[in-house]
C-alpha cells in the first residue's frame, strides 16, 4: 500500500498519513489518524480510535442496583457527576420514587454548577488554547499579524483592545483570562460540592434525592459564587464572539472546519420539580418540561422532542470496534412499558462481548462501539453527534420554543437571556441564535453561550429552592424499595452532550446496565455500513488553513475540529510519525484511497 | 539583598528542574487529574510558576493541560526513557490491566509503536519509565489498589501499581511506590504530596513517611470517623434514619467512615468546601485497598459495624446524651448570676468607692 518516496519539488500531489495519538487537553484516550492531501489542503481520510477498555457493563452484572450511581460515576473523571445524576434518574424510574422538590432542585443546582465549571475550564484552559497567541503565531503568523491590527468590537466590555490581546489572554499559564478561568473553575466546583459533596465523583447525589444537609448557609454560599460567575460571563461571551467572528473574517471558508450536517441529539436536562414524576409512561410530558428541551435533529430538521420516541430510536451498532455481536445473546426487553416494540440493538438489549485484537484500520480499530439514531422515515441509521453538548442543547431548546423562565426564553429561533446586575457589571441582555452551520466555531460559540444559560437556570432553581428552605421544607430525600423486576432508563446531558443509562433488574439485582455517554456518540469508528463516526466525518470535511507545510505541521485545524466536540474519552491524540509518512505521490488530485 | 534566602539553600534548589511525567492512560477516568485542577494548597500554577520559595522548577507533562499535541507532547516520554529528564517523577493514574491475557490486543495504550503501527501499551510505558524515575507515584485508588476497573468479574485482570511492580519495588532514587488513594484523590492531597516529594528529591525536606500500604502518613493516619463532624452523634448512639436533612451520624445508612483511612472530612473536598459524611454523604471507602467490592452494597450498614453502633445506641450512648444535655441545660446555657441590671454588684469584687 504505502509507497514511500520523495515527492517531486513542484508538481506532485503530496498525501501523507498523519496521526495525533494522544490528543491532549481533553479527558481520556483518543487517537486521530488521518491521511492528508497537502497539495489540495484537505483531509482525505480520518479514523478515530480509543485504546482503553474497562468493561463497566460486564462487571456491573449482578450488583445491587443501588450501587449503580456510585460505580458509573467512575466511568469518567469529568462527567462523573453527570453519570451519577443520570443513574439516579434511572433508579428513580426503576424504584418508582419521586424526591421532594428540594431534592430535585438540588440536582439541578449541582448540575448547572457543573456546566458552569466545565464549559469555563474547557473553553479557556483547553479548547481556546488552540486560538491563543502562541498557537496562532506558530500555525498562522499572517492571521496573528492581522489580529494585532484588528480592534475588538466589544473591547469596551471585556477590556481587550485588539483581537491579538484576546489571544494573548488565552496563552496557557501566563494569559490573564486563562489564569482567571482556572480560578473560576474552582469556585464553580465549590458550588457543585455544596449540593454534590465532591466533584467529580459526588458523595451526596442519590436515588430518592440529595443527601446533602441543605440549609440557608448552603443557599448563601451558592448565591455569592453564582453572582461572581455572572460578572465573569458578561465579559466572557462578548470576548469569545469577537474572537470567533474574527476567524471567519480572517480566513474566508473557515466555516468548513469541523463542518458536518446538522444531525444532532440532545436528551434534555434539568427536570422541573413541579412536573417530573420519573415515570416512563409520562416521560413525554415531563421531558418537554425540562429547562433544556430534548430533541432529535436530522439534517437541520427538529424531528421530535419526545423522550419516548427518542429512546426507541436508539441503536448500538458495532462494525469496526473490538467487540463481537450479541445477536445470539438473550433479549431482555421486547417492549417498553407503553407497549412499544424494543429493538434487539437497543441499549436495553445490548450486551458487551469484548474481543481484544490487533488494531487494523481496514477492520477493527477502536474500543468505542457505534451508537446511531434510527431514522424510520428513511430506514437508515444516522451518525448523530452531540455538538459538543451546548450546540445541540441550545439548538433543540431554541427551536422547540418551550422554555420560558422570564429571564431565559426560547423563541423558536433563538434563546434570549437577561443577566442581572453584578459586582462590576450592569444588567446585560444576550441572545444565542441558531447558526446556519454545525461546525467547529459554532460548537465553541454555543458552549460559551451555554455558560449564561446554565447560570440563569441555576438562578431560577436557587430561587425556587430558597422558597422550600424558607418554608422549612428541608427534606431532600424520599425512601424507596428496590423491586424484584424492573426496566428503566435515565436521560440527561453531560456537559459535552447526551448521556443515558438503561437498566434491567431481575431478582433484585442488575441483569443489564448500559451507560451511553456523549463521546461514544461523537468519537465512534465506522459502523457496519461504513458510515464514519462524527469526529471522522467532521475531520474529513476540514480544509487545511494552517500555513505550515508537512514538515512542521501541527494539524491545528483538525485539532479545532475535534476539540469543538469537547472529547472526554478518558483517551488522547499525539503525532506518532513526527513529520508524517509519505503515503502516495501522484500528479492528479487524489480522492479517498 | 540578593543573598537573603527564604528557604534553606534556596538559590541552589531553585536551579534544579524536576519533570513530572503524568501517565493517565491506565484503566481510569482522568478524575485525579481533573480534580487536581481544583487544588489550592498548593495550586498547580503555584507549583509550576515557582511561587513556593526553594521549590525546584517543576515541568509538568500532563495530557489534560498540555499545550503540545502528538509527537511534540510524547517527546518528553521518550526523553525520560533515554535518561534526558533527570530527575523525573512518574505519576500513574488508572489501574494496570493484565496484558498477558488478551492475545494480540490491548486493554490500555498510548501512542503508536513506529515498528508495527500498534498502540504502545500503558504497561510497556510503565516498564520503560518506572525504573528510571526518581519517584513513582500511584495516584488515585485505581492506580494504588485497582479500584473499580479491578472489581470482581472484570474482564481485564486490572490491578494496582504495587501489585504490578511488586510491593518491594524501588525507584532509581530508592523510593517505594508512593500511594495517594482516593476516588478521585483529594485535590490538595495530590498537589501537596507532589510538592513534598519534589522538595525531598531536592534534599530540602526529609522523604515523607509512608505507612505499610505506602500511603503518606501526613494524610492517611486518621480514619474518616476520627475527623468527622458527625462523630459525636455516634458516641451518643444517635443515628440518622434518612439521607438529607437528618444531620446525625450516617453509619446506619451505610457510612463506612469508622474503618476507612482518609482525611477528607478534615480537609473538605476543595477549598474546605464539600466532602463526604461531613456534608451528608456516606463514606464509601473509596481510599481503601478493598474498594469497592468489600464495601458493597454501599447504602447498607456494614454487618460488622452493627454490633458497635447497636451497643452505642442501647448502652452508653443515651446515657452520655442524657447527662450532656442536662449539663448544657442546667449549667452551660445558664449565664452566671452576677450578670444583671439590678442596682447592685454581685460579681465578687468589693467596691472601693
């Protein structure tokens, strides 16, 4: 296959295999292997691979169902609390228990703090390092020169005069905004700990409610930090807008970086304690009452906001993963509690049969399975992504137009926000509008707008929780019994996108437990139909804007495409062949090979 | 003025560069690294920007925050292997799979072997780097004892680092594996241990004392119960009957605190905020070698603990509670009788006017 030869100096098309394995500034083990056409400045092929296997659903068989939130929290070191939370929602359904309102609000307050933390640290200490002065200087010096001479449109709000000043503020460990954000990422986690006990593996998030001792002091401690955060995001959002808009302007065509069809999913988050009863048969209604609306979107069309319909469309395919099919294994669930048929490839029936083997990009190359959404209208399996979380959350919520908290309102095409006056900043209005594309810049921009959205949901829940505490209703947990047999599911959002847990209980023990966090949806390999996973798809659509040639190529455009999904594979991407291996030299532009 | 030193041999020790190779690709979740970013005593930026007098310059190669990607990032790994980074501390996060049981496959890897295009396993990285390290740290319960990936019925044969390397193993500087358990490790425990280790390698402080489980005694000599603000309720035989607003001792609801070595109730989770039983969460023994299997189901009282908690509840507990309550009511909550607004002084002082 590979023909290693020196390319002719001028006329040849240079195609090189390049890999980043591990990719840093994410959580977990992810490798991105590509074939890049440097002559035509595009990516021919991309493979996403994860090299870690632990087998949670295997060793969870037979355990007490009440242990599942403690165990599944340990799946991820940054979404651990999201796993814990969705496991508790799942268990609430299985046990038929509804926490007191204060318990539900505590869940929302903890999770909104988690998003405030996670989006802050990922934006400005990980993802935006790809947009910092040091990086842009190394990859696109002409862009940096332009940034030095471009004044920041919102400079009067955030205090940075030029775009290059913003970039300097994002330099790791020296930039003022980078350092400030490290601090913000601490006090927002303190907010989490007020209700969750610990971050990222909580101690007080339980089935039946929250076991933290919630008092007036808890509320005060949260309120003070929340208002400090309001102050921070009033500068953050306009600053990011300036930075991202500049990239579109400085590099025409940049909207193609990380582009893919708007095939996105959101499971919704923040149940309204006034309505939720955790019952499957009423899930359609209480799902739509969530402060972040669930949604399934194919090709930019909102197909449904019904969690039952969403649940039934889930499929787990294998294809190029190191697993054997479970088609011969037992079927646990043939119909859901409403009588709808449940597919053999649905998470309720999924079984994990690992088969470790050599990595072969033509065959099996990843420990990630390939989840897909079944499009029954066209009988196809769609590789949907989470948009890194906020892109899909904002999109579905905006489009559905169901949420109205007064200071946070979905309009059908946008989300309008009003942020209260805070220490150094006056009241501020913001609006996130559904963008025309799903690409790297818009995923990143959606994340920064999700910071105020999360803060306002936190504020709403705090006010409601204060009503409970002031009235002396401080009970935050209700007791329950584990049934002998049950099937249940939990739907929630990790910071970086959809997270679901499906459980089958038999004889009071776990018979099957299937967690599906966001990264299997985004970082999966080609499925059995050959459909690439979203990272692969987005990278294959990415043109190369980097000014470096193959010899000192950093792959910055690819890094931006991948990081826009906020990967968390408890995996990474490093360049393993250094200067790349020459794959093919030909005199006509090459297609996929 | 330039000759003033704020720490012994400061000018000398600050010239030393200590590298930290942070291997997160064990079977884990990176939770110890993520939690570490919330540490404040000291913070990561305190360590790497030289904010502590006498502290050697620390260069941390951590995938969670690294500027570099790919080969640029991996260079430090190869340099450490080649002896070019001296001294370096190897931090291992995640449990160690058994790669002898999976044919030609891999359970955990990072980077690619140029000779065959296959991933380089985490175990191979440990084999390459640990013998050259000045100190090797197992960070988090997965790396120390195996933790959750090493649960009963696990498919990967996962184990802790000391089980992999051998409990008698020592580093190039003669140190045994330093274990910092916790799921995840408490953030300040991580950064403080790292600081102390680097200071010790520079000869500024003694090598920290370890217990028989290779834990730093400065963090792990006391039990959760011995640091818990709810412990007095146990003494009174007064136990919580439900989670949440009931602020009494959680032992009967599953808290394993009396037999778990951990300083979280003393230190809080981060910046003194949060924790486990001190804020209402049961201790699930996440710092212990037998975690999780020995402590499941977490939400049930340990059968062995029942005897002592029942004894406290039905014997001395109510007696202590009665006498202490009575004492508070009759003595503690009463003001001395000489504090009054009457037109006389009864404090015992004899007026001289």
